[in-house]
């Protein structure tokens, strides 16, 4: 019997073979603007990552990984990869105004105070609504830059290795450079 399982493992390699009834869930999208107001009737499109086929969101959605597209007239189209592996997945997102040109917003700053040369300092930007974000290593002089973000509100987390040592909420709508004073 062990040989049978070994033979199956060799044939399928790293391919996932689902046993039993496939599970499915529902998707709920809450779109807000920069003021926090809920945007009515967002157009939601869901595309299965593997096949690139569009999925009907009014019916049960098979568990899997999808590209979510959320659109409201006057706002930029939002694209985000999501994993649906629960009965109901609620996605909160902040949409930015649909005009403007140039580079995507960034968060630039400087850490002051206890910045040790031996510290493994990072700054993470986590969106207040939805998923995503980015991180940046802090230079020896305390400077950091997190670029390529969406407009919106972020929770900044200063990390020393794997330990959070400071948090702060900032908005990319202002475009200011900030200074974080560490104690």
C-alpha cells in the first residue's frame, strides 16, 4: 500500500489533487473613498488566476485565487489578488480619484532617536482598508522610502527584525515627508 501512495506522489509531483466535494464561498466588496464614505454599487469583476476566466460573483464561487477588479465611475480601477478559502470573504478597499498623472504615491521619512547601526530596521506600510502594502529597509542614517503605493491611509510599522517597535497612521494623500521619533 505504501508503494501505491509513493507511485501517486511521483506521478503528480507538486500538483494538488482535491479529494471530496469542492468547497465554495461568497464575496462581499465594500468600497470607500478617501473620506471613508461608502461608494454605492461598485462594479466587481472576479477573474480566476489559473484560467483567466471571469467568474459570476452572484453564484457560489469555488475556493481559489482570483484577481479582483473594483470599479466606480470617477475613481481609479482597483486590481488586487485575493484568496477565497472561507464561506464569506469581505474585502474592504479604498478607491482613489480617477484623475492625475505621474508616479504612484510614496511614503518618505526619517527615523530619529534610537537608530542603532546593528539594528535590522524596516518600515512596513499596511493599508487601513483592504490588503497589500509594501516595506522598505531603513538606511543607516534613518532614511526610508516606500514607493508604488495606492492613495489612501496606511498603518506604518517600524520593525526591528521581527519585532514591531513603533506604529503610526499616515495618509499618502498629503505627500509629506515625515519624521518618526523613536524612544
